[in-house]
């Protein structure tokens, strides 16, 4: 295990923490990001809780990376690709700018290094005022001189204005080195509570996407799926009404996602116990609903893909 930090005191405390935890000592190297790591050193796992705060100047090492805007997080993500061994994972907490006239998702997609798949989850967005106040408070600046507080506040807003920043996103970035030429990059917003820890969920996410990538629609209909553990169905509508207004599938595990499904989606999920192929299930649903099975086989794969991607259904190998 190798760990880097620009602050020698942080390295010293890391050594102490490792010793107290009874785990083997790590190779602790002083320097910025990957600078202390040789180009030929590859890792199975790279993690960082970086100094991601987007701020004017580099006043506080624990949070200000000393690069402009969100450049520190971008650099970390981009340079991680080269340091990951085949199949290796990188996981970072990060902040990113929401710039006027730019799609934040496109910004993040552009950070993903070649040869890597990515799963990026935006957990929270704060406007520039909320963000400035949060970090001024975090540093205790609100308890100091009022004029100094105002000056710092103004400098922060001026910096955001100069960069065209309207808001700041906070979230998780996971990379997996697949080496493939068709990377799978998911950038999404999910601000609801999740089940921690999420390690197994992260690994399963990439495995499900591998499965989807390897199966075109015809192969998908031949494949079998199982409803993930802990998924329940909720029906919403007027009391006493014959049919619900809508049906929601909800996960009680992992990302704890919820998604609306139509009759076909709900029926498909309900029957998916891994014994019948997706195509055979759709044929049975078509018969029940009096629909043309060919048309149903034609239009349903995209819905199945979404349910698999989001972890409601798991491929059976
Ligand atoms: C948010 S703290 C995280 C501390 C600790 N690793 C943890 O997760 O609890 C960010 C750390 O990054 C360090 N740091 C700041 N700039 C850095 C850089 N350019 N390269 C490496 N580390 C840096 C700081 O000294 C600080 O220890």
C-alpha cells in the first residue's frame, strides 16, 4: 500500500493510525497526488478523499488543493487511469463545477481517462452562496472579524463569477480499468439515502453493465434474470380504485433506488426468478394482456436494460 500527501504531519498521523489498527505499515510518500508514484507502479485500488473544495486561493491544505476551480479533482481522476492495473478500481469523493451553458454531466464524462469505465453519482448540489457559507463556516471564519468574513465571502463569489460557476456538485467517482474500447460511463444524480457500505454494490454495478454490453437485444431475450433481494412493489392510487395510478419498484438494499414501472415491467420483475428466459416471460405476459408477442419482444428490452442497469434485476449466469 502506498499513500501520498503534501503534508508530512498527515503522513505521520497515517502511520500512527495504521499501527494502532494493527495493519501492515504502508509506503508513505510526501508529494502532490501521483507525483511520488513511478509511472510503472500499478494499483488494484486507488482511493482518495482529496482536498476537493473549490475556493479562491490555497489557504487551507486540508481542503484547498491549490489548483484553480475543480482542477485538482479532474487531475486526480485523469491521472488515476494510468496508475490502475487491469480490472483495478479507483474511488474518489469530489466536487465539480456547474458552469453556465455547460452540461455538468458532459464535464464529468470528459474527465474519465481512456480505458476506464466510470460510475459517477452526484449526491448533492449547492448554489454558490450555500457553498461559500458552508466552507467559511467549516473553517470557523464566521466566528472571526465581520469585515474579514465579508471580504472572504466576496472573494469567493468573485472567483465563481469569473469562472462562470453557478453551483457546485458533490459526489462519488468510481473508475474501473477495463481496457475496452467501448467504455461504459454512467453519470447520474441520486441524492437519497443509501445502504452503507456500498462496496459490493459498486462491484455488482460494473458486472451488470458488463453483462448488458455483452448482450444485444436478441441475446438479452435469451438471458435469464432474477429479481434482486430486497426489492418490493408499491402501488400508488386512490383508495378503492380498481387499478393503481402507478406502480413503483423499490430497493431496500444498496442504492435504495425507486423506479416507476408499467404493467409489463412490474409483471416481468415479479416473474423473474431466474428460471425462464426474458423472452419466454414476455411471451407469457403478451398472452395474458392480449398483446402481440413480437411487438412486446421488440419494445421491452430497453426497459429490461434499465432495470438491470439500476440493480432491480440481476443476470443469472
Ligand atoms: C480532506 S483531507 C483527507 C484526509 C485523510 N486522507 C482522510 O481521508 O481522512 C485532504 C488531504 O489531502 C492533502 N493534500 C492537499 N493537497 C494535496 C495534494 N496536492 N496532493 C496530495 N495530498 C494533498 C491534505 O494535506 C489532507 O491531508
